C-alpha cells in the first residue's frame, strides 16, 4: 500500500478548508494615484466611472493615508504591514520584512504579482513568496527593453561626438516632438492581460493576486499608449516638448502643469477601463462571488500644490491621501470615515483567508472595526528630498516624519536624534495645509511631538536589532565563503545561500553585501 504523506494530506485539507471559505483576494495598486483625482472622492471630472460603481457597492475609506510619500517607502507598509524606517535598509527589501505573499504561500494559497516597477522587482527582493512573479525586468518579450538593447548595441559603436548628441536634451526633445518616445513602464492593458491569463490558469485554486499599474507615473508621454484623449486632446506636440523642458529644468508654467493634469486624468480613465475588463472576466468566470477586490495607491502625485512636481519626500496630502476601496459580495456597503493607513491592508487581506497575522505586522484588520488615533508617514532622503537606492539608514540620514490625527498634522525632520523644521497644520480649518500654526498651537505641537519622539526611539531599537541580524548573516556567509574558497587567489568572488549573496574582494574582506535573489520563481 502506498505510504500516506501526512504533510501533503494536511496541506490538501487546509486547501479544501480555504476553498470552502471561498476566499480569494485581488489587490490592485495604482502608482501615483492621489485620492482627489477619482470622481468618487469628489473630483469634478468623471475620471473613474467604473471604480465609482464598485466603490458605491463596497467599503470606501475617505481617510486613508500612505505611510511613505514614494514607492520605496510605502510598499513595505502595503505588502509587509511595516513602517519603512524599522529596517536597516529600504532597498533591497529587508529580510526581516514578512511579505504577505510569504504568509499566504505557506498556507497553500497560490500567489501572483504582476507589475513593472523596477523598485519592486526581484532584483530588490520583492519576489519572495510568489508562485508567479512577473516584474518585466528581464523579459525578452518586453518591447521597451528590446528597443533599449538594440539602441545600446548601436550606440556603443558610434563615435564619441554622436554619442554625446544622442544623450543631449535637444535630441530627447526632438524624439518627444516626433512622438518617438516610449514610456519606460508596461501599460495597464498588458498588466491586465497577464492578470487574466494567470487567473485563467489558477482559478480552480484559492488565490491571491497583486497587480500594480504604472500609467500615472511620469514621464507623461502620450504617443505610445492607445488611451482615449478626453482632456488632453489640446496638448500639442509643442506643449509636450514644453512639459519635458519643465521636467528637465524644474520650472513650471501653469499652462504646462494643466497639460500634465489633462494627460494624468486621461490615463486614469484608461486604467479604469482596464479594471473594468478585469471585473468582467471575474464575472464571466463566476469568480466575482468569491473574490474580494482591494484598490489603493502607494502615494499620490504633486502638481505644484506646494510648489513641486512629482513625488519626493514631502508630506502634504497631495502625496499622502490615497484611495482605499474594498469590494466583495461579503463586504457591507459603506462610506467609512475612520483614519486608516496602508499598514492596515495586509492584516485585512489575511482576515479574508482567516489567517492570523504575524506578530511583526503593525496594522489592523479593517473589517474588525479598529480605530487608529493617528497615522505616521515617514521616509529617509537626501537634501533634495530624494531616496538613493542602496542607502542604509544611518544616524546622519535625514528622516522626515508626519503624524496625522483627525484634525491635525505635524511634519518634522530628524537627524542625530534632533527634531527640526517643524510644521503644524489645522486640517479642519486649513485642509490645503497652507498656514503653519506651530507658534500659535504650542500645546498641540508638544502632544504630537512626544508621540513622534517615542516612535523614533522604538524604530531606532528595531533598526539596531535588524542591523545585528544582518551582521550575523554576513558573518555566517563569510565563514562559508572562507571555508569553500580558502585556496583561491584574492579576486572578486561571490558566495550565495538561498536568498543571500556576499561579494568579496580579498579573502575575508567584504566590499559589498547584497541580499537579493535575481531569479524569480516559476
Ligand atoms: Zn510609487
């Protein structure tokens, strides 16, 4: 008689239990989507007719906020319910962060991620726990990468002067004028097509699918995507060159920013249509009844609201206020005014599978009705407000924090344990955050400042624990390396374990340490 495999049996029982519970979740995240540009969040343009429809049938959170103002700072919160500054480094993603995909995969749920944001790629360690991970980073079928490869091959053989011309702003502008520029990201239609293909292959099993759309991210080229131009029809070729000029020189005219907003709104309408296609597929396959869809964004986008364009380490609501909608047959319809953050998404997803959340998750399950009294957002950055990938979080790194309660927001910077550049806003009287009332509201400032200080101390402890773990891993790998390569001459070598690799120059001397897995699982 064939021997019974207890492990496999338990796994099958677990799967059957989950299947009876009929819990599948699709997490849809949209890069750079600020809440006030969706029509269901009060925007005067009808940018999101389909999202409006399902928001009206599900839970729509009016006060949802990002825990970081750019991708690298906010995704640890979305996928690992962690504060961005609890770890010793943001990129690559810390080994201490427990991705929701890892938790779900262990329970036998099929997991898939489809996106084209390089900061969330396998290269930076975001591929942990996925049965299918498509980041389009090394895909040979990607036309952009193919084109770049061909371009690079040609460019490599050109004389130096022509090479310089290729890199020049003039040629870049000419390409934009002629409509030859291509978006560096994969469009929403392709992402949706991949999502539907994966669902088709896996619809008979409990699943978790994450799709991330990049269409709202700059650069705002309009030549390469077939979106309907409802607002941006007037954006001429010359205007497009002007937009590029503004991006390069960081000097904006009000006409150019209006043109950018027109393209942004049109692209949002285009994403809305793609999401509708995804829903239609779920409906046609009978999956809509047992699937919960969560829609949100990693951060917003600034259109000179506070004098800047894009999304760097700034903490006003054009960057932090994001949409959050939960839709599903078991979800009660309501407009929810609770203060919530991206940290709450992973615990909520786990609750749909009836899985207890790991101890290191910082958020709450939104279905069990908790109330946050404040939300903290934070990011490390340089003097220009930019995070440079690969940077460790040193005491000298500038860190900006924002704490928000229902009616107040305090923004401050911290370096070497000192808080400076404090700003306080009364959100009830001044929702656009134009008047710093720090001097007038000393008591409120002190109250919020003390919460931030405690949070900073807690994070410091977490970081040093994370650093110690990292050093232990390095020591272990180093020992392994020396024992396996002790007889080789001193050259650069690499030594790898499951997800770790160490690069050494001389025997025993570490010049670079990486914790990456370059290969995504099949
Ligand atoms: Zn982003």
